[in-house]
C-alpha cells in the first residue's frame, strides 16, 4: 500500500511536472514572443530615432532658410523704403521743376507782351518818321519855291532835324531793347527746353522707380507667401515630431512593463526550478527508500 501510494504520488507529481513543464514551455514561448516584440519595438524605436534626427536636421535647415529669407525680406523692405523715399524726392523735384516751368511760361508770356508793346511803339515811331520825312520833303519843296523864307525854313529844318535825331536815338534804343528782349526770350526758350528735357528725364526716372517698386512689392509678397508655407510645414514637422515623441514614450513605458513582467517571470521560473529540484530530491529519496 505504501508503494502504491508512492506510485500514485509519483504519478501525480509526474503529471504535475508535465503540467509545469507545459506551463514553462508556454511561458517560454510567451517570453520569446515578448522578446521578439521587444526587439521589434527596439528596431522601431531605433528607426524612429534616426528619422527624428533626420527631421531635426531638416528642421534646422528649414530654420536656416527661414532666417535667410527673413534677412532678405528685411533687406527688400529697406530697399523698398529707400525707393519710396527716392520716389518722394523725385516727385518733390518734379513739382519744383513744374513750378519753375510755370513761372518761366508766365515770364515768357510777360516778355512777349512787352515785346509786342515795344513793336507797336517801333511801328508808331516808324510812322512818325515817315510823316517827318514827308514833312521834310514838303519843306524842301517849300525851300525851292520860297527862297525868301530861307532863315525861317532853316530854323524849322534844324528843329525838325534835331527832333528827327532824337527820334532816331529813341528808335535805336527801342531796337536795342527789342534785340535784348529777343535775346532774353531765346535764352528763356533754351532754359524752357532744358527744363522740359529735365522734366521728361525725371518722368522716365519716376516711371522706372515705379516699375522697380512694383517689382519689389511683388517679390516681397512672393517671399511672404513662401515664408507662410515654410512656417506651416515647420508646424506640421513639429507636430509630427511631438507625435513621434509620444509614441516613443508609450513604447518606453511598454518596454518597462515588459521588463517588469520578465522579472516576475524569472522569479516564477526560479521558484519553479527550486520546486522541481525539491521534487527531484524527494523522488530520489523515495526511490532510495523503495529500494
């Protein structure tokens, strides 16, 4: 009966050992699967770390590009301000030249009116000269006809000659004034032509500055649009990096749990090995006692 009981116990122990062995095999398989999963997670973490480093370098490059674009934008804005100031100065000069042209036109018109009045005076003096010449001719005929009134006629002729000389001097001074006015008018016309040339030149410069300003504004708007696109891409890259960081934290916590489970499984395996060793010792002792 003792041998039967011991055999029964041995059978139970063998069955329990088989169950423990099967459980250990299952635990080893689970442990291998966990190790394989941990290795896969580790490879994923490494690939994610490499990708994160690549994204960090790309982010640094994008930041450098954004900084360079910002500097270029500041330079273009300063150039735009300079061109704007130059445009304002050109407009001010154009206004001053326009005012000068208006003043010159008014002065030229006044000189033309004065020249016209002087021309009328010359015509009147020419008419008076003709009348005096007719009067002189009449006096000469009267001199030929009337020799007796020679003294009176001579006095009248001398008086008329003095008047004629004074009229000639007046006519000469009027002609000189007219010549001076004509010369001054020609100088004013030349000055007016120079002013008009400068005005046309300023207009060309103004149109070029306006075109350059429009080109700068288009380039500034394009750079602003590109800067906005780069900022949106940067925000998307930062969000993706944050998601990857969260995934890395989740993987890290999962790895910590797996290590904790592995430590608990190792403790269980150690305990089961101790129990198995104890059972082997009991089995050996029972066999010895049976022998």
